[in-house]
C-alpha cells in the first residue's frame, strides 16, 4: 500500500471515530441536562443567548480553550471561505496566539479544534450503515433546513473540540454566531461550557425593511445594520426609505455612479452575512399606468438594480389616495385595477429575465383584516406568484395574532408578507417586541421590521428582541429577551445605566411600554406620601434613582464602546439628566416641607409636582 493511501486511510479512520464519538453525544440524550433555557451570564455559568436556540443542553463540564493554538478543520465545498475567515478572526481577537486552518482531518489532536461542515456529511459510507443508524438522524436533518445547525462543545483525546455542523452554508455561519456567545473570557483564560445545541429558525424570512419617512441611512449605517443582522440571524434587508427621492418622488431617475458603488458594497456585505438584499420602487408620482413610456422607465430603473445582483423587488402603493390620472381613468375603472395591471406586467418582465426573481406588492390597504373594494380587486386580478404586504390589524399594531393573519389571508387569497411597523416611530422607542402569536410563522410569508429611521444604531436594541422572536417565537419571552439584548448591546459594565436609559424611552404607537424601575419607585413614594405613611425609605430609593439619571450620560460615555449610538442618543441623555436634577430638587422640597393634613391636599401636591417635572422637561427639550 502506498504511503498516501495509508495516510488517507489513517485520516479517514480518525474522522469516522471522531464523528461516531461526537455525534453520539449530539444525538443521544445527554446524561446531564442542566438547562433547556438560559441563565444570566456569569463566569462558568451558561451564558444568555440571543436569539434563544430551539434546544440547549448544558453539560456539567467547564473547559479551557488552548490559548497557544487552535486548529480549524473544514470541508471547502461546504463552508463559505469568508466564514472560515470570520472564525479565524474571532479566535485571534480572543487572544489565541496561533490559528491553523486545514482542509483535512488531523490524524490526532494536539490542541483545541474547531470543525466546520454540513450535518449531511455525518452520513457514513455504506459499510458503516449500522453505526450510521445510531449517529445520523434524518428527522434532525429535516428540521435544520439550510439555516439550522448543530453545535457541540466537548472533550476528545484530552482536547476541547468545537463542532459546528450546519444544514447548509448559512447554518454553519449561524452556528459560528452562537459560538461567539458561548465563549467566556475570564482574566487570562478562555472558558466554555460543555453544551450541545440543536437550532433552526421558525420564520423563513426574518429581517428589516428600511421604509420610514426619515432620511435614508448613510452608507456606513447601512453596512453596520447588515453586519448586525448577520450576527443576529436576520436574513432579509429590503431597501425602501421614502426619504430616498429616487424610490418615490423621482422614481424614474437612475442612481449615480457613486450611489451604484455604494449599493454594490451593501449587496456584497449582505451576501457575506447571508442576507437577501431587496429593492423597493414606488411609482406613485408622475406616472401613467396605462402608458408604455412609464412602464419602460420602470423596467429601466429595475434593470439597473438587477444588474447589481438584486433578485428581490417590491412595488409599493402605500400611503396614497385612491386616485387615477385623467388618462388612466379612460383605461381603468379603479386604481386597484391599475395597480394590479402594472404590477402583473412588471412581474412578467422580471420573470422573463430570470425565473428566480421574486416580486412583492404593497397595496393601498396594507393594514386591517376586513375586505375592502380595493383588496377584492387585488385578490381577483393580481398574479398569484406576487407576494402581498400587510402590517397587521393596524398601521402600527399593538398585537398581531395567528387568527388575524388567517383572516387577511382569506381577504387577499394568500399568506401575507408581514411588515411589522415596530419600532419605527418619530420618537425613540427602545422597548422589546410584544404581543405577537407564537405560531404566527405558520400563517405569514415573512417577518420584517421597520426600524427607527433616525436612530439606526439605537434600533439594534429592539431589533435584537425581534430577531429573538423571529428565530424562536415558541420560546420568546419579551422581558427575558430585553434583558439579554441590553446585556449583549452594552456589556456587563454598561448594563445598569443602559437599562435605566432604555426603560425611559419605550414609547411607540404600538403601545408596548411597561413601567420602568424609576416609575415604580415614584409610584411607591407617592403612595406612601399620599397615604400619610413614613416615606423616608421610598424617598431615599427614588432619590438614588434620580441621581443615577444624572450620572447616566457620563457613565455610559465611559463604559459603552458604541460611538454612533452615543451620538444618536446624546440629547436624550441630556433630557434624562435634567429630569434627574429636577426630580431630586422636587424631593428636597418635599422632604423639608410639612405634608398637608389631608389626603386630598397631598394628592394635589403630587399633581403639581408631576406637572412641574413634565412641563420643564418638555419645554427644555423643545427649545434645544
């Protein structure tokens, strides 16, 4: 036997042994299942993960990753090269001195190893059929799909082995994002808990539609958003800001060479992060739907975006009146017929270019669950291959249920493309997503969020909770998700002040806000004061919180390494500081003044004090 054949046989034998040993661990029930969820991140304790995986089994072992060398072994045909680069960069940033990358299976393990590949590769050759029946689980493979993964952390031959097996290339990428959250830096060591994770998404399309009336995100803001999406397992970015005149007001105009180059970078960044980049056109001004010239201009515009690599388009007719031009009125009896006509024509044009192209349609009546004359025509006339957008029972929906999704599906004749108008708002809304059905993914085609137009970096806080819901709605808990999102966004040191700040700015048209710790302390103080009880203890607690309001800007400036976010919220931090100062001033007055004799009079004091605080803050904020 030749030396090369002997080496191949040796490598194959090791690989089979590794797979048998490792996958038995993954598939068979663990002897020690400490947690099906997560707990607060502390050294040697299971870290909080977001999005929360479907199945998490923590073992009892705590391992130390070799700081001198880690070997990455992967199948080139199964792992995107940039994912290997990301894995290597991640390990180097952790302080590992040397990272070796190989495309073969080492004959022995001398240090920590990271294995990357497809779950389907765990199918062993025919001669190992009996073993394969123990190691490979077809039901798990079916669950994983393209984006799911199996992650294992265990010891083999005395070394730590990190195994990331994806259902497809996206699954390997997502497994790496979870691995990043599992490693804990502790002084000069890198520690990791023994764990196995079986994970896959519920919603197929999860992401963002940049669609507010605020100015579009800058190129750098959009690149950061796309990278954030990949890290949080969001896979769809729909570009459609109404502040971009070339989408709506000047839709006929082509993008400049500079803008084209920026789109190219954004589309490439999306590809690297397994994000589909889509484009919206909204031909609602200076358009004649029956005109060949208008249609030619529309095709010319979408051709420009197609040539950049975009294969998902959307036509938006939102927020316009039910009107037609005088010329169109001679051809169509309603604007619904005109909208269906031009969209069908565009769909046929795009499909002729490329059968893989997808097209979505946003109707005038994009919210609600009841039939309208407009939607009745759309159901009858629009090509069934075109997706239809919906924002829920309202434009900004306090709740969206499976029953509501089923109701609108009957109205439009298909499952809707859900574009959730949260957290988009004119104000800073930093609370978690709430009141969405756990099984909603069964009745909609997608779950896209419209983020904060003026605050792209701040949007990441609510978007983390949205990513958590969209990946694993069955186990989504808003308050747990919110705590985890704030911890991941700010880190342990910044968390107390970040939470204090974020809790004060949860207002949104969806009405998700819950009482903050500050408001609860105020409520307790006023209850003691009005009822004539001893209020010293509640006053001290409230004063401490007002002090923290005053300290928040300085403390976050020191502990939070997110300059874009700090710039976006600077004026709001000033507002919080002013509120803290006025609150403390009010408490000082109440402390030295003798409380009125009657409960009704003390109630008046509360009303006056609250009015004073709110009016001063509002006036100062408006003037600034």
